[in-house]
C-alpha cells in the first residue's frame, strides 16, 4: 500500500511537470518563430499593437499567423493555428503553472511552518557552533589547555553555544509560525499584514516577562524585521505602484 | 492531500527537525508548566511564577532535544533511502535504532544497545500501526467481483409462495 501511494504521487507530480514543459515549449516555439528575421518587417508593421514580449500580432490582418496565408509564409506558423495566440491576451502575464483544483498558488503558512522552524534551528545551531569555536579557541588558549583536555573543552563550548542559540532561534520561529497560522486562519487571508502582526506579537511574547521596556523593544524589533522583509518581497509591486503614479501625474 | 505534502529527501531533514522541535517545545511547555506549578512554593501567585520560569527555562531544552532526535533520525532515514534505493518501513526502524544508539554513544556500549533496542521497537510500533491503518482504510477500496454484486431486484426470481428462508447467498 505504501509503495502504491508513493508511485501514485510521483506520477502525479511528473504529470504536472510534463504538462508544464510542453506548455512552455509551445510558447518558446511560438516566440522563436515570431522573432525570426523573415518576419521582421511584419513585426515592424504591427508595432502599435500591445504585443508584449511575444511580439506583435497584426490586429488589422486576420490572416497573420495562419498557415497558408499569402504574407506569412510557411516559416511563420509551423504550429497549429489555434496555438498561435498571444498568451498575454488570454491571461495575466507571468509564469504559467497548473495547480490542482482548489489549491492555493503558494504553500500556506502551516505547510511552510515546520521547514521554517527546522531551518531556524539549523541556522541557530550553525551560528552558535561557529561562535563556540571562536570562544573555545580564545578561552582554551587563555587557560593554556592542550591535547585531549582542550579538545573536550572545545566540544563543550561548541555544543553548548550551538544548542542555546538553536533553541532561542527555534523558539522564535515557533512563536512566529503559531501566530502566523492562527492569524491567517482567523482572517482567511495570507498577506503582509499577517507577517507584520505575527512578527510584532512574537517579539512581544518572547520578551513578555522581561519588563515593559524590553518587551516593547522586542516588539519593535520584530515589526522592523517584518517590515524590511515585506518591503523586500513586494518590491516589484511597490515599483509598479510608484511608476503608475508617475504616469497619473503626467 | 496532506499525505503527499512531504518534502523530498534532503529537505525532509529540515522539515522533520522543525516538526520535532515544535512538538517538543509545545509538549514541553505543557509538561513543564504543570511540573513547575506543582514544584513551586505554596501560594497561587508563586506557583504561577514557578510554572512560567520552568516553561521558560526547560521547554526550549525539551524542544532542542526533540529536534536533535528528529533531525538525526531523518538524516539517517534519507541516507538509507539513498543507499538502499527504496523506501520501506525497515528504513524507519533501522534509523530509529541507529538514532538511539548514536545519541547515547557517550554512555557505553550497553546503554547504546538498550537505546537502540528501544528506538527500533518504538519505530517498529509506529510503522506497524501506520501499515495497519493503511490496510484498514484500503479495505473499502477493494475491487468487487462483478459476478458477486447484488443484481437488479426487479429481475430476481419471484419469492416462493410458501418459502421460509432463502438459501441463496449470492447477495452478500
């Protein structure tokens, strides 16, 4: 039963990828044939059409792109005429993926949570371990330890610092994930507001027993980090908004 | 759908490590809050403080220990998948035993053997229960022999007028 499930999953996955590749290949082919030098004059003719990167398709000439039309030639459309469509007219631009019905386009917070927590634990362990190596070398040199004693002491430093920073980072990631999942489930939407709220609440909770001042500071740090992250992830959108504003003022 | 959402192998280590850390940290919070409450000096406020302190100091440690267990287990599991080129319950059982052995490597050979045994038996139980569940849930998807299916009742022979029990068992 188990093997059956695994194979089924793989075929599904492969099937999706296969469809993707075929689609991509078709679009690449169409694009390639359109930008072939023989068609240069035609592309120039249709310059005023909003064709995008897939090249302009002359709107005035219904025969453009159809095989056998007098001014296109055989090279222009080796494909089926129905496939010779500007994809930017059909749907929104960008990468085209096929998703299962009812599935969201990115993984939700809960699906990502364990990987994020594990990544944080690993990162904390790596940073703490590196820190432990530095501290260990300094301390053992100062204490003039040599041989097996020094080695054991070094291992202690690395293990202890690595474990403590891994725990700290892991707890922060766990709090963030729990808050993020709860908020996104409660709101029914997953956007930047969730990220900001979850990060602020994480900071507040993490230092909640250290006094008001530290608590507030940790919350502010969380909010700042989340804001930087949000700005970075949505920079394309911000650019788009800014440039469209520029157009409006003109 | 949730069942197919597992990460492919090298990333599964990170995923399992995170899952184990969350499990340990949340479970450790519950456990240590109760233990800290019971261990604290008398008085509700002091008990709450004791509970909070215990959670703050001990829950991340529990989570970290779980994370080490999960990460090591998953790493060995993935290595076995890579070496043996197949995924089956024996991978899990072996890696459970190996994880137990490795984590008690500083306590001597006897302790290693004991931990390996415990880890192996535990993982064998988990895998066995999983297989059992799969088998039970697969039972309802078993293909039915069409000749054994109940026929259209309109085409059945009429009931005997004075018959008692019908002896035919083809309707079951």
